[in-house]
């Protein structure tokens, strides 16, 4: 079975999508429509902007989404997904790719998500850290032992977790992770504590926008971050998408479930090759490709 996976924030690079814009009329139309919807020329930043400009949350999330979704649309008849999944932000790309969301609605939600997350980041000093070389349960136990808010946020692959929370709690957790045997525990250069309770203000704001958006029955199941299971019901997709901002990204578990359900080839659609790399660490036998 063909599985398509869509990357999240961090996969962006200067020049992303420019080749699509220049070689595909459909891509050019969609990029120009995106400029109109967003109210600024995101294409100028994607194609010619600096890494710093691309790192702005209001730019990064729509940019990665647009690169992924427009690339999928230019594949034409070759794009026949039997299952999809996306890492964090990538879940929105996956939902446009499988027909649950329209291109326009997906972009509007991603833009609202980015702005809501930015606002939430400004309320309390918060951050994320990568923990390498510790079992999932040890990471969870260490987080639970720390005073303050710190949780396991991204289950990227065995031995690679990201924790998230209040800056002081994350710093304390990093020291405790090293003491527990982690190879590395390092603070990440991110704007705030994504996929943690610190995102509650953003979740509330995005919930209203998601509730007001029409979701359709998808052409194939989406394996959502929150459950790591196949979901095809539009109402359930909505519910999981709302929870996603404050819940962990169960990427390892999603990939394992997709393989158990018959995935034979994972194709990464969008900038970079991060997910293909993670999938190969989750299952060395898994076949991966890039669109």
C-alpha cells in the first residue's frame, strides 16, 4: 500500500517551491492564490528570502504547507494515496492531500494556527529540547519527576524524543535526562513549547476556526498524531486536530501502525527528507522515497 507523509516546521529552506512555480502552471496558480489569501507575497520569501525571514512562524508554517500540498497536486494521476500522515503541521498538508480539507481552508487554518502559536509563545518563557539515546518510558518518568510543566512532545523515532514546556523545567529535565543516561539533551532553537499544555491559549483559538471549517470524507485514512491510528470520519478528524496542539506527536507509533496496516512504500511530499530518515530508523526494512 502507498503511504504519503508530509513534513512539519523545520523542513523549510530558501528557494523552496521555486522550481514548481516556474515549471507548472497549476503550481503557479495555486501559489498566486495563496499570496491573495495570506495578504502578502509569501512566494517572495520562499523563493528569495533569508533563512531568518523563513523562520518567522507566520511564514514557516504556510510555506511548508504550500510546498507540500502544491507538490502533491502537481503529481497528477501518479498521486494515489492509500494512507497519509503528517508530522505536526504536516497533518494539515495530509488532510488536503486526502481530500478532507480544501486547499483554501487548509491554508487559512495553517495561517491561523501559526499566529495563534506565536501569541501563545509570548505569554510564558517556554522551549523544547531533543533527548537522544533514552527509552520513551524513561523520558516520560523524568518529565513527571520535574517541578513545573515539561512533557514528552514528539516521539520521532526510537531513542529520539523531543520534550516541551516551561524553559526552567525543560532545562532541569535536560540535566536529569543526562544523569539518567541520555547521550544528549539539548535545547532547540524554537519559539516556544509546541505540543505541550503551554499551547492551551492557541488550542482554544484554533478550535473555533476548525469548528467553523467544513471537513469532507477523505479518499483514504489519515493516521493522526494524537491517536496514531487510521481515521476516516470527518468529525473525529476535527476533534483530533483540535487536541493536536497541546498533545504529543506520536510519529513512531503512527509509522509502526501504518506498517502493521500494510504500508509498503512511504513517499515524503514536501521540503527536505527528515521523515524518510525517521521512518528508516523506526523500521530498517521500510521502503522510502521522496516525491
